[in-house]
């Protein structure tokens, strides 16, 4: 509301001055300036308004201010809508929003307004200065003088030193060190126990067929068929044949499926008849182990004898070492006698 009253008052003053100037043959352009208040606190905004009344055929240029204008900081500036003056003249206006940060008495610099007269010459007119008082936002009871509104920095505060964190850091480090030592001791003991408990691997140097015969005798002695444990009976027998094949042909048969086992036998160029024997027995075992097939008791009791027969048929021919040594000695003896015969005959 105060702002509107100030603008209306300014327009009336401009119109009055312009009418007087025209009546007395005064200047072609009449300028006036007004602030919305003459006292502010530090950082408050001032609306500084400039009006120029002139004939319609004159071109008036209200200046664009820099960010700093005298003792003031210019925050924004914008032109106003043209107004109507006296005797058909036009009022051109511009509004400047400013502030000040220094306490004391300040005066606005003259604002120069330029225009082109009817002869095409550039002319200038100036506004009258306006006095603005800037006060501090602090009261005098807070120890601020009329010329200073910012206190000096206080010295840095000294905080009491707390050394308790060193104690906590030491205790934490000690706990971590003990935990690491306990972990290392536990791992060492476990490794020691694992090394002591690890069984010594025993390498059976007997021929694979002898190992298979012994295992088949053990399976027959378990009497699993009489107990109705068909799956376990066929599993043990089939595994025995697989280990036997692995020992004879060097094929890792235990970790392969039946089809992979057959392919490995063919790749090793095993005799086709032997492959068929292994395949028939292992296919039957798979039916019992995986297809839940329950064979007749008589058929299940024949599983071990059939496996025994397969080992008999497929085992390699081996010659007794003692017999080989006897034959070698015999041949050497015969050769020496033959070699001496001619000399005996000649003598």
C-alpha cells in the first residue's frame, strides 16, 4: 500500500513539474527519483523508482546499472509500463531494487537519463540524490557501535583433551591379537589331528581278478538276497565288476554312467564279446538299482556266480613267475650241454 501511494505521489510531482516546465518553456524531459523508504537495516531491500515525463516523439533511455552503484548493491532492475502525463505527454519509468551492507548515512549517486531531442542531438538530465540511512540489525546493548555491524572473530576455543580413547584402542588391539592367535592355534591343531588321523593309502598289488574273486566271496557271504536287500546286492556286485574292469583295462569306471562306461570300453578296443557280457550284467543291475525292479530270488542269487564267470572269461592269461624262472634255467642248461657236445665228440 505504501508503495502504491509513493508511486502516485511521484507521478503527481512529475506531472506538476512537467506542467510548470511547459508553462515556462522548460526542458523537454523532466526526471524524478524516489525510494520507497529512507531508513533500512543492513541487507534490507530498497525500491528505487525513476520516472521521466516527455513528449511522445522523444526517445528516452533509462540506464542499466551495474551490480554496484555507489554504496549500494543492485539486486534487480526492470522497466515499468508507460504512463500518461499532463497535456498528452508520456511517463517512462524504471524500477531498481537495491540494498546496502554498511551501517551509516548513504546518498544515491545522480542517475543520468539520456534522450534524443527534436534536432537529433543527445541530451542528458540527472536525478536528484536521495539520502538513505542504514542501521545495524543488532541493538546497542549487544556491544555494536554505530559504525560496525559485524563483530570480530573470537579466539579458537580450547577443548580439553580426552586420552581415554587410547585405552580403548589398546584394549581393542589386544582382543584382536588374542583372537588371531587363538584362530591360528585352532587351525594348527586341526591340521595336526587331520594329519595324524589320515589313513595310509594301501596299494593292492594283486591281480585285479584275485581282488574281484575275494570281493565276490565277501558279497556272497553277506546273504543279502535272503534278507530281501536286492538293491544293495546288485550294487555291490556291479561295483566289483567296475573296479575289476578299471584294473584290467586302466579305465576309471566308478565315476561314469553305464553308457559312458560302454563308450570307454569300445574306445579301449576291448573285445566285443566281453563288452556284451559287461553290458548285459550292468543293464540288469541298473534295473534293480534305479528302476525299482525286484528280480526273482533265484535270479538274484545267480548275480554273484554270473559275475564270477565274467571275471573267469575276461581275465588275462598270466604265467606263474616261478614257472617262468624254471623254464629260463632249463633253457640255459640245455644250451650249455649242446654247446659242449662237439668238443666231447672230438676228444
